[in-house]
């Protein structure tokens, strides 16, 4: 099926591809260990902005995956990298959890609270505890001209027993209220793939993107010029995009 000697590195989506809820999907950990044995570099490459890279690595390790901080690249980390590279804002109002807050703080970016200090940018990731007041403050900054940045636009997040609202659902609320569209850092932005490839020191054409969501994983991989595998264990979306390979789950890749 795949000649792994032709693959320079693998970008592995997490939710819906390797894990679902609090459990590893069948064969997923064994597949990543096989990549390790074959000497194929890989990066856990996730739109999920909730956790820090240390927390993601710890979670994966507890589920049987080989993982460390350096093998994780999240949309929160990519957002911080983008903000620093493009010097978009000197002050940021964020809606998000520990993964986003830590990434912004480690990048030495200034965060403002809901007070009177003006923010140059509003950055939104998934926040399971977001309040109406936070959205009201974000709207105030946006209507005053702040840049509007989203870690990712996933409308739904695969969880045990089904799906939960994703960061895209929170962004949609602000987009509807302000009539402004956010700039999305994570997948389907092809630059997320390109940045991840730089971390693996490979060209996008040498990369293989494995994911479950055609609108994000598949779209980003194709746009960046990478090879793609679509797995059918997560989000089901009708799309005209065609992956290089399609499998029921990553366990098939062990054959």
C-alpha cells in the first residue's frame, strides 16, 4: 500500500484519528510504534488547542503511544509562532484553555484581561468554560478594530459517545455578532502543515498527513502538497477532495 521508505515524515492528527475521548483507537499505538521502528519521523499534529505539549505527551504516553514534548505540535503553538513571526499584536485578549494560554505566555506575548486595557488582537481557541462575559469583552475589542485570530475552525470535536462543539463553534458566535471573519491558523491552513514540516526538517512533498476530517486534515495536506490518508474513524463529511489513500482506521496501516 505505502512504501514507507519514500515518506520523509508523518503528521498525525489525534482526535478521531489516533484517539477518541479518553481511549486510543484500535491499532493506533501499535501503528505509531511501527513508524518508530521503521525510523520514519513523526509529529503529533493537532488542531486541538486545549492542552500544553507536555500534557498532550503525557496523555499519549498513558495510552501506550511513544510521545514526548518535542513530538507534539498543536494549533495553540502554531498560533503563538504566527503571532510572533508576523508581529500582529502587542496585546492579546484570549478565549481558550491552558494549551493556548501557555503557548502565548511562553512566546512572551502580553495578555490582557477583561478590563479597560485595549487588545490589539482577539485570539480564540476551544474553551469548555467560556462565559457570556468573555464573548462580550471579545466583541468589544473586535468592534474597536482588534485583529481576529482563531486557533482552528473545527465545528465539532470527536468525544466518547459522539461529538462536542469545537473551537469553530465559538468563533461562529463572534463572527455572527461582529460580522467579521477570523484568520484561522490551524488546519485547513496549509501553513500549519508547512510549519510542522519545518520542525521535521522535511519538505511538504515528503510528508504524509493522516487524519479523519476532510475539511481540515485532508484540505490542509492537499493544499500544502503533502500525501494524505483519510481514516474513517472520526468526522464524516461529504467532500470532493480525494486523499491518496482511504482506510477504515489506522489499524489497516499495520498490514
